C-alpha cells in the first residue's frame, strides 16, 4: 500500500510565483476564493480505472483528476494538505519565468492523477493542464457556478469559464512553517494526564518538545493472563510511512506541532513494526447522504479500509490504561454501506483466531513491563538477591553484578530490562 511514484510536473509561473516557490520543500496550496480552502490529496485509486475510462476526451481526464483532489477549510491536522515540491527554472524571458517541479503527497505523485498530463501553475495563480488542445483549470467549489454540490474541487475548461470562476480558480503556493502554515496533531485518547493518538504520513517529520512517538514491536494474545503489546519509542524524528502512536504535550493541535522533513534528515526506517497505516478514506455519497453502490468509474470510486472487529484493533483504553481495542463508532467513518477507518491513522491487525482473546483489548506496555507480563521474570529477579544491581538473563539466570563485559543482548537489572550494545 506504500506508493512513491515520482515524476515531473511542469509549472509555468511569473516572477511573483518564484517568490512563492523558494526551492525544494514542503508547501500548501490555498484557494483565493471566499472559502479560503486548501488542496488536500484524498484519493490515489483513480489510476485503477484508467483501463476502463476513455482518456481521449477532456471529460474523462476531468474525472481522473478531480476525484483525487479535495479542498479543506482547516488543514491544520490534515497530512494530505502537505505537498512536497521540487523544481528548477527552465525558461526565462522579460515577462515570464518557468519552473519544472514535482509535487508529491500521500505516498504518490500528482502526475498519476492526471494521466501524465503536465500540470502548470500559470501567472502565479492558475493550476492548469492542456489536454487534447483543451485548456483545463482547477477551481474550488462555489454554488453559483457548479451543479454538483458534493465536489470540493473541480475542473473547468477554457479561459471564459475560468474568468467566470473569479478567485475560485486562483491559488497561492505557501511554504509550510511552524507559525501560520503548521501541521498539528489532535489527540483522541486521554490517559493519566497525557494525550494520545495515532498517525500515518507519507513524509518524515520531527516532533515538537513534549511529544513522543512509539511503534508496536511485538504482542502476545494467547496463553497469557491478559493480552499485551510492547511499544518502543522511536525518538523525535519519525521516518516516512511509519504508523505510530503519538504522545502529545496537550489536547490542542497548536501545542503538538510536527515539522515535515526529508527522508535524508529522518531517523533510520523502523523494522518489525506491527502497526499498519492508511492514507485514504474516500467515499462518494449521493445527494441523500447515502453511499453509492460499489463503484467502477471516476465520481463513484471508493478508496477505504473497511473495519473488521475480528481482525482490527485501534487505540483506546482498558481499565483506564492505554490499549489496543475494538473500535467505537465515533472512531470510524460510518455510512449506510459500511464502517471504515479514518485517513492517516495507524491501526493494529490480528489473526481472526485472536479475536475472542482480545475482545476486551490488548494492554500497551513498556519493554520491561511487557517482559514481566509474558514471562513473570520480575518474580525471578526479586527472589534471587537483595542486591539491586544484580544482573539476570531473560531466563532468570544471574550473570553477575554489572553489565560490563557481557555479550550484546537484553538483561534484567533491578527488575528492569537493559540492552547491552
């Protein structure tokens, strides 16, 4: 499910746009219309329909492009609004300058959405592509112009219609920062005075002070008193495409800022992570708010992860402690046709054979507490010696009073797990 398709997108801009695009980095694209909404990548499966769509007509190209793009009023907590742009100037004259750029978001490149037609930023404000000689412009929704009220972004053809759209066809390219165009994390679980949620992004990021990120290293559900999972802290830099549990510094997104960084700036990839993530929860609803039949083309294309209570656990609590639990309805996107996981979240999958054992939940424990939970090794340590610094193997065998000189591995010292490197 990880897609990283990188291809060139041509951008034609005037001098002011060069000030907006200040080099490779993370940006948002904001509409100049009254709603002041931002582009968000909401779907990557449009390419799955290309063999069924007649791409020789402009209308088919419109279907392919528009249903991957949405616009949001408040992008603060929306990873899909973070766009990575790379580019270089390729043409220059007295009136016009051109930059060739690539735009990547949600694990994919927007060239995939446009059937390899080159998207352009024209005269600092228009998002434009020419297809079979027809000029197509991206616009945001406005009721006086569009008949389809469900669309958050649309394609209009020709300069005449573009001019009628006024500022709804105009866009700003804005650098992501930690002041105005920041990305924040909204917690969903409060435990012991701390706040938690899960997160899955296609880009690497650095956590603000007071935040932590964890992955699930292992778990045990059967032949144990209470199912348990071990979480490991990653550090303050989280690699791209890494589903994690986030510990936040408060309940407010502005206090939980994460700064997108490139892969070269991030920590090494995490191995052995038992969490899974999804980028999209895209559903096209009918006018009455109900979901369409299983779709085949463009406007009806559905891109979701269906929730299965037998095989999926999400972040929650058990007896006031953090755990992986069956999802409550308020943690899901629910329609008349199904229950789905929200976009950009992490979740935990289990074999159906563990469904009954984990129906109450899987407690999340530190490495030391996890070892105690599954082996009872703490009792072995306590029974051996009053010396608090006695060193034991995971099997409870005493190997001395210091870890110095021991082989690499995991030991128990004073009832806690210690790693010798």
